[in-house]
C-alpha cells in the first residue's frame, strides 16, 4: 500500500528533470514579409513560443509555421507557407531562417453595414460610413473589430442602450481571395433624460437649474454629463461635483443625480513675488465663495510693494437667469503709487455687469468713479471722475501655469464728460493682444501688442493712472518701469495720450522645464503716433517652468535710443507671460 505513492512521486520528479534538459539551441529569423505592421505582428507571434521549444525540430518548425499563419491572417494573407533553412554559426547558436511566402492577399470586395432603429436617422452614425474600407483594400481583422467597437461606443455615448448586432460577420472566400463585411446593428430606441435632482447643495435649486445644459426629456448624450461637471465646478461654489446617471430600461430614461459638496465659507491666499520693476511684493487674498443660497460671493485682495499698493473688495451677485455667465460686480478700492515722477493716491468705485458667452468672450459694461489726489512732475491736483465703461476680453490657455498654447484679447472704452459730474472730459480706448504658440514641442513663440488712445483737452487734469507710460518687463524691455513718456521742460515725466507697444520673443527648450529666450521690443508713450517717438529694446533671457508658475530672468538694453541711453536692465518676474 505504501509503495504506489513512492512510485508516483518518483515519476513526477522524473518529468521536471526532462523539462530541465530542454533548452534553446537555435535562433529564429523571419524573412519574406513586407510591411512594418505585418512584420511586427508576425515576430510577436513567433516570439511567444516558449524558448524551451526552440530546438530546430520539426515540432518547433510546425509551431513557427502556425505562428506565422496567425500573424499574417489578420492582414488578409490566408495561404502563407514557410520553408526552413538552418545555418551553423561559429561560437553562436545555429540560425533557423524561416522563408515565408505570404501568398496572394485577400482584399475587400464589398461592405454591407446597416443601422436599424432610431439610430438609422442619426447623422452621427452616417458619419461613420466615411471610415468604411474601399473595395480593393487589404482586409484587416483589426480594422473590422475597430469599426464594430466604434458603432457600439457611439451607441452608448448617444443613449442607445439597447443596441445590439443582429449580424456581425467578416466573410472570407479563400478561392477568390475576397472578403465582405456584414453588419446589421439594431439600436432600438434612444433614451432620454428623466428626473434631474440635486443633493447636498447649499445653493437654491432654481439657480442650479439655470446652470444645467440639459432638461428632462432631452435625448441622452454622454458629453453632457462631463459638461455638467465642468460647469458646476467653475461656479466656485463647490469643492467637488459628482454626476451619477441611473439608467431605467423600463421607462427608457436616464435619471441624473448631481451631488454637490459646498466649498468652505472662507478661503485665504498668500503670495510673495519679486520683480525688478516693483521689487518684492506681497499679495493677500480673502474669499467667501458663497454667502447665501443665491450664490453671492465676496473677495478682497491686498497688494503691497515699495512703489505701489492696492486694496480692493468686490461683491458678486449672479443673476438667476444664467448664474454662471451673467452677474454684477460691485467694487471699492484704494490705490497708491510713488515711483519715478508720480505720487498718487486714489479711491475707486465701480458697478459692472458681465456677460460670458460659449465662445469664451466676456463682455462688461457699467460705471466707474474715482477720486485722485496726485502729483505728476511738479503739478499737484485733485480730481473726481464719474464715467461709463464697456469692454470685452477673452482668455484661452493650455498647458497649465507654463502655457504651451494660448492667447489673450482685451479692449476697453471709457468716456468721461463734465455734464455728468466729472471734473474732466476724456475718451480713452485701450486694446491689447498676446499670443503663445509652441512648435515641434521645443520651439515657443510669445508675441504681444498694445495700443492706447486718450483724447482730452487738458491732460494735466487726468490722473496718472489713466495716462500712458511705457517701459518695463511688460512693455519695452531695456528701459525702466514707466520710464518712457513725454517730459516737461525740467525733464520730469508727464505721461502721454498715445500708447503703442509690441514684442516678439523666441524661446528654445534646452532642458526639461528650462527655456532660453531672445526678444525684441518696441513702443512709445507720447502725444502722437510718430516713428521718432518709438523706443527699441532687445535682449536675452531664461524661463523656468517652476511648480508655482513661470519664473523669468531677462537682460535687455535699448537699441538706437534717441537719448543715447546705453543702460542694461535686468528683469526678474514670476507669473504668466501674457
């Protein structure tokens, strides 16, 4: 009774010993196949054979023949044959060469793809017909499988949840070397949105409903759900947004539950930076992203640097009609600046209405008021201005804090007149455009342009904040901050009524997150648009795409300066380039 187990044990121990004796004695080389994909797929199938089988035997040759057949069949070669040749090599394993004759390829003779159900009238399914192979094209199994997958994926994305293939065949005729696609997809009915509910939200449902891009009864579309998540997240009211669709096969509807978790009522931001224009600066922000159930919010921002200080508080009121894109901003602020020949203090008020559209443009219009007490050059004055303002902006950026693509467009119109309590009349228009484009991954172009026009009979009554100055990191590099402007007879900066500035910068990536830059700037701040007033600057720099944003270091000098200035300016800055 005890001997049988011993014999069996000995037998099991014997077989592993035989396996251990098997080893690779030849290398394999495949010849005769054309086309990168066919070669790659065939090699992959051949190399899936166990190395212990690579002994050059008839069994191994049979396994290679099967692998070659599998690798070629998916590309329409169904009659391949293999002839083997063994070559001895000194100091190396023998080389087994597989001479492959693929045979005549099988080509598409026709495609019969039909859509039934409600999807038959859906133009998105018609668009898939552009991807059908033409007659005479080599048949590929992967292309056939990909097309089936595309139909199934499109059906799910567009709410045809009951869709199924009633016919799905790839027909092959080895005798004629022809293939046919046969597909019949029955989509069934398209599902529609059912109940849409909100949970955990601190904002009223009527405001939330007016953010929705869908309503009950609309046809289901998966992209709508990702848009919902993005829209509610962009409101700044919620720390997280979860959209849960629930499919009801009986009613052919999709109920949508939107779970919204409120943000904390208070948020603080602290930032420290440095630039050669303004030195060290500190920025402190306090935000209440929501105050009440109507989504009102409040934010304050304090900016401190040696030459300039600002404090601003803004109260935002979203409109019920479209809370995400329509709102009022009411702001109060204080500004102070002491730099060059400017010493000014100002109290500002504004009431603005904003409209955002689907193309990224933001329009605004409203009323501004400011009281300035200033000294510019040797002239001291106080003035009160009340003026309407309108404008529009658009910002598009891709690539995070160090954008690889983007542009910013801005234009503002201000109009002041003594008839509505202003102490000075003026018309001011200011527009700017900036672009970032990246080519071949490591070539980057940054371009900026700005133009300003101020019409007034007495510029000395206009506060310095509304006059034009040029020079500095964001203007004409090679010149100091706001150093370009008309001067009085004593050489003191007065400020101009015309502004023009342009910059072209080329950057090359020398190391991950590091870019070398060269640039040329030109511009003027004057009382006329004349070429003689233009100033030119050029230089080189370094850009670091740091975790906290773009850090810039530039060296620039004036070019052909009319005052023969030979200064070299250094600029260090943190923040977006446009």
